[in-house]
């Protein structure tokens, strides 16, 4: 039964939860008691809607989107659930009357770090939009006991600590051990022949685990629909051996439980070791095997004809992590349901679609045949069979072109025999999409050109988007209120209505109000960083922000060289402190634990910050802030405050980006290359409201083809040479010339992502930034136009594109 929708009713429900479930009175309750009682109250309100959605789905079966993703970077749930249910103002007033600080309740929630960055955040945005658009869907993933690591800095170096997000429990999840799924591994296969001569194969596994589902509610925004996110946790089939325990071997008695639970223990185990690679493959198979079994067993009627499976489900493969689902569905249809290979393959090809999120060859997963055959022998057999049939088709279409057949084979022969998962996904998928216009074109032209030629019409584009509920309405309430006061309500679900703001860019009163919103958001961020990290942000500075995963292709090193060059200008006498536009640069980034160069870059950023922030000669006009453990919660405070968004990857490297969209929607101007979705942002907001620099993708390809020599740029560019020499001389390492020698050596001898080639263009663009920021009225006008023209980047639009182009599913009333 849902609570009454009034302040008084909410208070009654809240106090009931506090007394009955937490077992305390309001006077004796802790902050944690209050948070859990509040979460339970909100959950109870949504429960009736969730059950009603389930009832409608059962009574009116419709095509469902099964979103398969190894990551979901959800962020805190309390605010989004209150917003979606229309209770946020009621809850705030109810708590105020109880003498409780609502912001303290929100701060109490621990953010689940179930993703690594953009991929996981995109998945979270997409399930939000699916619910908001009324589309039947289930998000499937892994309930990692420890999410992405909690980042700390020790002497400027990244140190990873466990992210124990479940330490206090989670009020948002519903465990269902009665729906646990058995998942098999290892062993061998046996083939027998039926009386009619048909060969049948049986997988005889050597060990197994159980997958326990934990359900999360995914409410649509003010529409009464509540979809489900189902995350799987691994546990042993025989968790405890009493005989072994009684013999005194206590550790061995629970060994199987420990081994099984490793599968869902940590987000992306370090895979530089054979054991790490095996565990990652175990994770991937574990969650897709659970998910497919769940859908077939629990979401379909008992007598449903699986030949028509595509009428009821489309599984979206979010990158290559879930691709092992393809042979898993084949295995079930053939080995358990009695399908012939050809009919199983026909059904399978209609039930999957594949999103490729990268252009980097090393990011397209490849699994050694030895490992896959040892862990999943039946699946390897099916992959071989799929490949044999596919190569027959290739050879028939291109007779005599054996080179093409080798290039397109799912099985790579060198440097070791391995399964190319992106190829399997492309062959099996009904559609393959990139995630920005440029990325999708390069995917067809450079990454998978043979497949594009072989499958005309299979490749398409769906540009990414972000949910306006979290990233404007919730994260930037001041801007949200200003927009609603100006153009009315309804824009949160129809973000293209932001176009109605465009005339107000020339309204002086609106520009003043918009500027006040930005100033408020800067003050809010300053308070957060002071309390969270002890970082003091100067007033009035240009807030220049670069937050994203630390990877060489994203080129945090280019931003760093710009900062060092500004410092070198003062040290060398080329400029005085007064010549520097007051600027605070904020970094936020985690490096993968085994990525040495990324970790060295973090160390250098922190050491540069330590030196520059303490140098009185700069008169405080240049400041660097690098708060540790950047996450969604901090993003919600940082993005609305930013003036300048750094999107500076080498052209042709970034698939899309979604941070770039969030910044533009919140009124930051972008400095960026023509890469990923930057291209579409620039086209929409206009060249006058975007700071473009750097080579285009064809120019990058030409330079690479003719031979790129980074040292030549170093020799002929005085400012570049000065910045690099300052690092080499030990200026930021206490005179130690070796501390950052790998960073410098990599730039001067390899520079795979052409930082030095784009340096001069980048500095010229930064000069334009400084000049433009000097005219605050003009800058604010451009910021307003960025907001007004970025409605295209709603994840609602992305999902509509998927529904139309790929999924062919319909919203339900």
C-alpha cells in the first residue's frame, strides 16, 4: 500500500518506517536510521507502481528490451526516485517538519560504484529513459560486492582502496534467492546420435555456481511506470561442507563459497595475469547466462514458441563484454530445446543487437581459444560452427579472396588462436551501431569495413545522450527553475524545447539571472570541495574542467602541458602573473590499477599542482584542483559550476563522450577537437560558441601515414620545449630528473596520440578562451546558447532512435 501523497501522510509513513523497521524513535535515531527509514518510505511509494507495471507486462506481453551491460554507474538513488515519483518537495518539507536536514539525508547514501566511467553511466541513463518513455525493459548486470576502487592520493600517487559500498546495506535492492540460476563452467562435451540419425551434444561441466538476482526499481519520470534492473550475485551451489568443518579444516569447509563469490566480488578484476583474464571471462559468462535463463524461464509463458522469440525480446549488447550471450542462447536452443543449428542461428540473429563503443583495436575483446575452450567448451564448439558457416558465406560472396576470409574470421590465428568477440557480435547482431556520427562512420570505414561491405544496411548510428532528470533537473536545480520560469514546465521530458530559450540569450535580464545561477553553482562546488577534500577554490576564476577516465588518448597530458607552459611563461619572463587570466583547472580521473603511464600522469598532475599552488609569484591567478575519487555524486556538483569543458582527445579516438553533453547542457563552453560527439555539439551550438582546435581525423591519418616525429615539434616550438624541459629538469619532483622520465620519454619518442602535434593549436584556442572570457556578457550569451541548442543530447532521443532503427519495440501505456 503506497503512502498518502501529502506532507502529513509522508511524515506518518516515515515515522512508521523509523519505528517499525529501524526500531527506534525519532529522538533516539541516528542519521543512518533516518536515511534508511526515508529510503524505505520512498520505496514503499514506488512499490505499488512497480507491481502494477509487472501486472501489465504479464497481462499484455510486449517486446521487451533486455539491456546487457557489465556496468551500471547509477549514482545515488534517493534523489532520482523522489524526483521520478513527484515527491521531492513533499519529502523535503516533511523532513524539515521533523527537524531533519534533507541534504544530510542525501549525503548519507553511498554511491554504488558499479561502473568504470562513461559506458556504465550511459547504461544508467538508458534504463532511466526506457522507463520514462514507457518501454518494457530489463537491465541486466552484475552486483559487484566491491565496485570500482575508491581512489586516494599518497604523495600525489594514486592508491586504490576497496569500494565497500554495501558495508551498511542497501535499501534499494530486493534479493530473490528463490529465483537463483545455476551457471556451469569447465568440463567437456559428449556427442550422441538419435535414432533418426541426428547428432546431439551434451555439455558435462566440472563445476558450477549459483546466480542470485537482486532487483532494483527503475522509475519513469512522473508516468507511473517502474521497470527493473536485475543484478546478479554469485554464490556457491554447496557453500558449506559440515563434514570438513567438523574435521577441523575450517578454511576448506567454505572454500567453494569463497571461490564462487570471487566472480561477483570486484568490478573488472586486474586482467594482466592469466588468473585475472579467466575471472573476467567468468564474470561475463556468469551474468549473461543468468540473464538469458531468467528471461526464458520467468518472463515468457510456459508454452511460448521460441521460434518467435524475437517478437518478445531484443538483447542489446553494450560493448563486447556480454557477447558470450550469443553462443549461450544457441546452446540453450540446440542442446536443451532440440532446435537444429540452422533454426537456432536464425532465431539468435534476430534477438541480438550490438553497440560498439570504441575505435581502439586493443579495446575490442579477444579471448584465447585455450581459455575459452577450458572454461566454456560447448560455447567454443558453437563459435567454431558459427564461424564455419559464416566463412562459407564469405567465400561464396567473394570467391578466391582467401585474405578477406582470414580477415573476417571470428578466430584470429596470430599472435595466438583467439576469438574476436566484436566479430562474433557483428555477425550475430541484427544491427551494429556506433555512438556518434563520426564514430559510426569510422567504425564502417576503418574498424569493420569488410563487415560493412558484406552486410549492407546492418551498420547504423545512434548518438549517445544523457538523462536530463539527473543532470539538469536534479543536479542543477537553480538552472532548472530558471528554465521552467522562462519557458514553462514539460521540457524535462521534451528537451528539444530548450530551443525556446534561444531568444533570451539577447535579453539582458535573463543573462543576468543565468550568470547568478552559474555563480551560485560555483559557490556550492567550493563548499563541497572544501568539506570533502580541503580544497579552496578562488573566487571569480575561470573554472576550467577536465573530468574523465585517465587514458592517454583522452590527452590529460595536453591539458597539463598547457598549464606548465603558463607557469613557464612567468618563470622565463615571457609574461607576468598579471598577464594570466585567473583560472582554476579541475581534474577528475581514475587510472586503471595496471595502467602505469596513466598512474604516472596522475602523479605528475598532483606534483605540478603542489608546486604551482604554492608559488606566490603567480599571485593565485593559476590554481589546480584534483579531488580524489571523482564519481557521479561529485559530477552533479562540478558540471553545473564549470565555465569551460575540456574535450581534447585526438580526432578519431573518442567514440562519443557523454561528459561533453552534460557540460554543454549546463552552460559550459567546450574547447575540443572534432572528435566523437564534439562534432555534433559544435554543429548544433555553432562555431562562435565552441573553441575548436587540432587536426581533423583525415589529417591525423595522413600524418600517421607519412611518419610522425614528435621530437621535431619539440625542437621547433619554444613554448612546448620550455614546458617539457621544466618537467625533465625536476621542477615538480624536488630536483629528481628521473621521476617523470617515462612520461617525457613517451611524448618525445612515441606520442601515440599526437599531443605535441596539436599543442600549438590548443594554446591558440586557449588564448581565444581567455579573450572571450574577458567579455562576461558575451560569454554568458554563448553559455545560454549552448543550453538552448543541446536538447538533442537527451538520452530520451537516443532511446527513440534505438526503438525506431534497431529494437522495433513500442512504448506501452
